[in-house]
């Protein structure tokens, strides 16, 4: 046995009270606090045993995760809560591992009803859209069921599809395109599944659907609106002759906007596509010059594929002054702590951290200027 692992087993044994006073089947740590240095030393040895490198950000974050987990015992959390936390972490870890194998291609998440018949115009539109996106080099992420989900996989085929399935007692069976594939991931919880839908995609396509589709649509819009998700194109698509999104858009404007529950700029967060080709063009145009973005403290960093001229940057400072908390928009190279896309030019400014609909308009202007 590895000496480190052997010592770890011995020290853990010394911390566990297995006396008769302990409830059957439940060992407890005798330490009064999981902040105890002994616990920290044991966690460090565990991380060393699995190849952790002290001093790295990854080491620190996993260490925090393990320390937090150990606090659940003295917290006295009940079994149901512990099962939920454990299953959620396991689901996320596995899903991230699968997605990491396909990190390079852009991905479009497709939401829509599982009940849409294959002969329906919406189904045909979803097949066409996902096929067009595949031809442009994108992979499709769907819920792996039938209806629009199957259509979203049918377009790119098995090789270009990722399935994010949910275990339900009804209405959810894996579609024949993705069934048995290594890129099919099963989730127990909606919240972990939703995390993957949004965090692993560079765009979202919404097709008509019921409560589930509306839930996914509003969560996507809310995350982008509040800056909790990166800016991304959100397109609303349906088959020929449909009026689903037109009716929805009219209600959003007549009730939500009119009553002040959303702002005028929030309408920029989504796009009603005329047809699948128009939807594809809208998604691709979003990345014409814009590459990605992140925050470095209070500075919003927008990475671009091509630099802008001084005149163009001056125009942006005038047009988007409302977004600037202090200073001005400037162009520069990467910050020292940035590890991604370091070869790309950046636009940076201290952001007010609101009006994300206006940020979307800023990205559109960057694409126009650098296209």
C-alpha cells in the first residue's frame, strides 16, 4: 500500500468514535470543529495521494470542497440532504468530464417540447436548424428525449450530439439517435442538468413547448439578463405557419415591458428567427468578432478575434457610456491572471454590472465594427 494512503487510513481511524454510545451505522468525528488543523492535514494528505499540487488554484478549490463536505457531519445534516448534495456533486463531476472530451467545438443547446410529433412543422424546423449548425461545426445539446429533443439530435446525427437526460417516471425515454452513446448523460436533478445546458453552450435555441420549455427559456433569459451566465445568442424558432413566439413576444411587450417588470434593453436578449437559416445566421453573427468575455474583479473583459481602431473605440465610449462605472473602454492585451485566449485583443472597462441587454448591444456593435 502507498505509505501516504496507509498513514491517512491510520489517522482517519483515530478520529472516528466507534464506541457503543455512537448510533448504529453512524461514525462521527471526535474533533469539535472541521477547522481543526488535524482535519486540514488529513485533507492535504488525501489530496497529495491523488496527485494534488499544493499552491495551485485547483488544489485550493478542491481542498475547500472537501473541508466543506466534512462540515456536514458536525452540522448534523439528515440523510436526505446528504444524498442530494452527494448525488449533485457526482452528477456535475461526471458531466464535466464528458463535456471536457468535446471542449473544442461550439455547442448549441436546443429546448422544446418532448411531445412534438415528427410530422409537425416545428420538428422539421428543429432538424433543419440543428443540421445547419452541425455543418457550421457546432454540436447540439438536447434533453435526449423525443419530440424537439430528438429532432435536435437527428440533424447533426449521433456524432454531433450530446444528450442531457433527466430521470422522470413519465414522458422521458432516450431517443434512438443518442441512446447508448458515450455522450449521453443521465441526471437525477433538474438543477444540475440545467447547469450543463447553459454552462456548456455558446448559444440557445428555443422551440415551442410547455411548462418545461418555458422554465428553461425563462431561466436562460434570467441568467443572461443578470450576468450570471455569459452573453450568448438566444434564438426563438418554430416551423412554417406557426405563431407561438410571435404571441409570446407580444405578451412580453404588452405585459412585462409595459408594466415595468423588464427593461426595454432586455428585448435585445432574444431574437425571433424567421426560419432555421435565419436562426443559424443570427447565432454565427454573434461570434463574428466577439470571442468570449469574463470579469477580472470589476472589469469586464471582452475578447475579440480582431482589434478595433481608435476611432471605433471612441465611438463605443460615446454610445455605451451607460455601462461604464468609471474610466473608459480601452483596448489591451490579456490581464496577468487570464489563461484563456491570451493571443486575442481585449476591450476592457469597469462595468456597472447591470443592463446586460445593453451589453448585448455592445457586442453587436463590436461584431459590426470588426466584421
